[in-house]
C-alpha cells in the first residue's frame, strides 16, 4: 500500500482553476476539442465537473482526461491518461482525451524529452486519479450517509454493498467538485491495475488516419500571413547587407526585414540555442509567393567575428559560452579531434592505478571510433503560428519543452509571461530538436513586427542547414591484458565538437580494478543539441564494439564476457559511484540470449550483440544480418528491455521498433559533412535515410516483468543498436567497422574486393 500527499490544498486548487479561466467551474461546459462523435458510448454530457486539473466528469459518466505533455510520437497522449484512468477506476471506453496547453500553474513538468515523461509523471498522475476517486467516494458517502470506507469503485461506479446503493461517477461529480481536496490518498496496489499494463490504441489514431488537423502546419486564422526566414549560407557568417527592394514589389509580398532573435545582453538558457543571431524575414500572402521571393532576394554575407554570451544552465549556474570565428570543415574537425584524443584530458573517473596496469600489461588492445554530425530530419519541418497583439501573445507550434521557452518569449517581446499563451500542437517528430524553440521566438518577433498573425515555415533545406545537430565525436578505448589474458586495465579518452559523450560512472566502470575515463571538448560555431539519447547515441556504439573485440581477443563469448564483468560489479564492485544496477543489466542480457536463441548458429546469418544502460533503463539487443552479394541485409533484431512497469505494451513495442530502425539507418547512412562552414547535404536526395526495404524483416521487443516504477523508453533502445550492427558486420565480412556511417567502410571494402 502506497500513501502519498496530494500537494494540492483547496486554496491552491481554486487559484489554479481561476487562472484557467475563472472560478471553480462546477458547471463546466468545456466543449472545445470534445466533438460528439468522439464520445461513442455515452454521448456528450450537458455539463462537465472538474475534480482537478487533469480530470473532468460529465453528469452522464463521460470522462475527459487531460494529457499534460506534448505529443511527438512517443504516445504519451495515450499512456499518461491511462495512468489517470486506472487510479480513477473508470472504463477506458468512456474516456476521451484532450491535449492540455502550456499551463504551469496547473500541470507539473510539461516536457516531453529525456525519456522522462512517464517516469516523472508516474506519481503525480496516479495521485491525481486517486484523489478524484476519493473525492467521488466522499461525495457518495455524504449523500448516502454511510462511511466512506464501506464504498468501493468499479469501472466508474460507486458501490455500497451493505445497503445496495450504486451510482455512476457522473451522478456524484457535481457534489465531489465542491469538496475539500484530501491531504493524502492511497494508491492502488500494482496487482490491482486494470488499464496500466494493457495495450490501448492511440487516442488520435482516427484523426491521424482521416487527415484531421493535428499539427501547427494545419493551423489557420483569418488574416494570417506566411513568413519564412533567410539565414547565412554557412556557419561562421553573418548578414552584411540586405536589399529589400529586390523582392518587395513581387506579388503577395508584404514585408522584408532583418531582425535579432534575442535582445542584446539577454542571458540564454540551455534550450535557447540560436544558430544565427540575426535573420532575414520575408512575409507574404501565400507559401508559394514567399518562396519565390526567398529565391529572388538579394542579400550579402560576411565572416562573423568571435562572440560570446552568458548561458544559464541547470540549477541556475551561469557560464560564458564562446563561439569561435572561422569557417569549419569536416576534414579539419577530424584532425583536431584526433590531436585532442592523443593528449591527456580532464579526468572524469579514476579507479586503481591504470598507469601501472598499462605499463605492466603483456598485451594492449587499442581502438578508435568516430561519428559525424547528424541532422534530426523530423518529417515535419520547423514551423510555428504566432499572433502577437498589444500586451499579449498566442503561440501555437511544435515544442517538446514549452516551459523552457516561456521566459525567452517574455524577454524578447516585452510582454509579461502570464500574458503569453503557448498552445501545444502534435509534433511530426522531435528527437530532441523540438526542445529548442528558437522557431517560436522567430515567429513571435515577425508577428510583432508586421502586426498580424503569421505562420512561419522552414523549407526542408532551412530545417537541415540551420542546425541543431548531433555533435561529432571520437573515442579511443584501450584495454590492458596480463600474461594470462585477463583484463587488468581499461582506459577511455573521448570528446567531440563541442562536447564529450562520456558518462564515466556507467558500465564498465565498477567492473575493472584499474579504470580511467578522460573527456575533452572543442569549441565550434556549429550549433548542436539533444539528439535521441544525447552522448549515449555514440559512446554506446563505441564501447560495445570495443567490448566485443576485447571478448574475442580474450577468447570469450561476447554475452558471457559482459555477464562476467557484471558479476564482478555485483560481488566485488570497484568504487561506490556506479550508476547502474548490475542485476538488472545482466537480466536483459540473459533475456535477449534466451529470446534470440543465442549460440545456435543459423547458416548464412551473422549475429552481433550489444547492451547499454541510459535514461534509467537497460537494453540488450541481438541483430542478425546476411550478405546479398556485397549488400548487408538486416534480417532480425531481438531486444530485451528493463524499463520497469510498462504502461501500454503494444505502444512500447512500437516505440522500441522505431528506435531500432532509426538507429540502424543512422549507423549505415547518417552523416552531415561541412566544407568551409557549409552543410554539404540539405535534403533527402543527398542525406540518406533508411528505406522500408532496408529495415529489419523481423523485430521482437521483450520486456522484463517487474514492479519497478517506469523509467525511460523513447531513447534507450537507440544507442546500443549501432554496436549490434557493427558487431554483426564484422561476423559477416571479417572487417571491424570503427567509423560511422558504416556504408562508407562497406564501399571501401567492395573496392578492395
């Protein structure tokens, strides 16, 4: 039995309700977004009664649940309400779901990212559902004049067995909404869940399949204009001169101007990443007319000087960020990183005496791994609707993190934050890119300048060449072996442009007596940011590829070798600051070994294994591929996942499959090179994405069954698949692949053959 504090007294609830639109809304007719055809079983109620920010109940028993976090394909809009509905104890068939807009006074952490949505929403959502259920029980107890402890609930019904009294939630909703919010509530036992742990269809699937408006790109408003931006053609350049007259007379063009994204002296936060401080805006009547003007616009660019700005990071810590001058190129990047990787760097963790271990080693295995910049390439290019009026603003667009952009908008527009409404659109992909909401600032500034509602749209070329990218990385691993071929030392030196990917306290830290992790970074004017499983998306592939080769050097089975290391951590760990549970880590390796039938070779199939811990979850994968001529074909992928309680199994499997396919595509093809600051790929004709025919023929995602609270799922299956591909390729070709994308190495192998 779990008893939790509600953290919501009556005064707080009244304040939040008033902010939402005035009063407690006991007779709450909020029909926006709730069309009659959506309530198939009960029909649309005449009145809604709000029990808390997340839950409204109609007098007929219909249930409306708010999904607080933005949706970008991870299915939180279904999974979060499932948590509410289970604790509320209602029939899922009577539930409708609404997307909440940004409202920090009512909802906690409206941020979809870092695979933390379900993990951090788990207790608040359960508490909200349980609180509403208890208020309904108290309302029934008062009405029937019985003890609340004698009342049970089932599928939206209140039941008093001793008297035979029964009532639907709708009958008690009005009375419940007038009661004091209880100070604490008891949550369900896990064994009593009826919705959590079952597969439920995407609540938006009908709208998606029938083409109903869901995205900001679909949004329209009377008087709305179309805007596009023009940015420098290269990183390290800035605006020199703009000839507005070159396009102002073109059909449909309303205005052309340059603008600063942030005001001078503004202290940015970690998600205020701005690639180019000054942009050019073109505003007109239609997308076609603005695109034609964009092509015809005469603008001059020049090299930008070095600049710096103050950034406020997590916990309020401030730092000065330096943006160097110069036009950067991939060839120069690689040379700089190789030079840095050969030097001593910042010691991130040191156990034992690795220097002596390597000095006394009978054999040293050393390998270096690299990965390029990657573009996010969401299917929906960046866009945003903005209507800035006198003293207030309405913003509607794709964002993973509205809470991080609200202060920025207020500072840039000169409008109080409470007068800026950010409405949350469904996103056509995110992968970290949508956490950076510079597009919302740009759209708002343009709307404020022209005095009209606007929809700002990036072309695919804008989206791909503007940033924000996955950093480029390099890592060197060294292993020291004694005369009996035992592992006595491990050293990793890793860095990148502009950050290091190392999490020094993750596996295999804690498993080796003499361990050294060093990290470094190189400044750049190419803007980077979160990319599905930041840092882990590279270092997992490097680490797990090296462990595979090390196992072969030691004459050990790849899975068996990893399990040996984890057994060491369990029984005799090195150090105390190891950020993983060796039993859970070993659990996924054992499960994938079983499910993939590891050890039983299939003629023509070549297997690679990989495992990694990140975002509080554990994943192990086995990948099978075969060679068709000189072309690798991925046949099967088996994944074992420990992410605690799984809310929606089918949706969880779908998310895992998507991460696997995404990772395989990036491992084989992902690459964004630069020459003199210019991205060399700007659309899908040159930036290769995985095709349907290149996806695995068969994927199985298996979940460890336990009662741990839910952890991350959107990202953890992505990082290890890179090494599973590399290790399988080695088995198929006899060649180790150290540099992504692997397609380049395969091409070179074909040439040699």
